[in-house]
């Protein structure tokens, strides 16, 4: 597999809206494999196609709990609870900030075979999925940082 170049903040592709995938092909699955390899190489837990310069609605997540998540044309269909947690991003090296996200989500997506699936995620996995889905709409975590009053 090939390692892909991660785009960093300032690159206009990170602020662009990604296009839906019409059909899942071998090329789509090769991209997914390369995205996982790149994410692992960079010690990340998620990676969206725009982060490697590809404006397609594809993202991958693996929080290292034996559940590799592939998201193709994902949408959140249910949300529950809210939590604040510190986030970072491979496209914004060295920066972190507190972001409010849903604690539990239900997602509809295509899988690697192009079949529609639905699944639930909670906690850190739900947060990582929401973070990657934001990338598909040109939204970065720095846009959502909350200022905590002490």
C-alpha cells in the first residue's frame, strides 16, 4: 500500500465540501487501504479523504479497539448526550482544543461493498467519527473550540 501526503491547515482542500461516492469500486477500496496505512503511520485514530487531497465523502476511524470503521457517504441519523473533550488533528499538527460533541451517535453509511449499513458509536469512537465527518464538509476542529470559563 501507499502512504499518502497529509494536507495541513491553510490548504484550500481542507475547507472544501466533498462529493458523494456514486459507486464503491476497487479504486475506492484501494484509497481506503491507503488511508488506513497513512493514518497508522502518523499515529492517528481517524483520517478523511480531504486530508489527503481527495474531495470524496470517505473517512476511516480506528481507535484501536478491533473495530476499523469505514465511512462512505456517512450521515448521522441520531444523536444523544453532549461531552467536551480535547481534540487534535493530523492536519493541524501541535494544536489541540476542547470541542463539544455528541456522546452517542447512530450513523448511516455505505460499507466497502457499497451496501448501506447503520451502526451506533459512543464515547471516543463517536467523537472520532464526528471529527472525520466534519472534514467532509470543510469544517476543522479549530472552528468548534469552546472557551471554558474558570
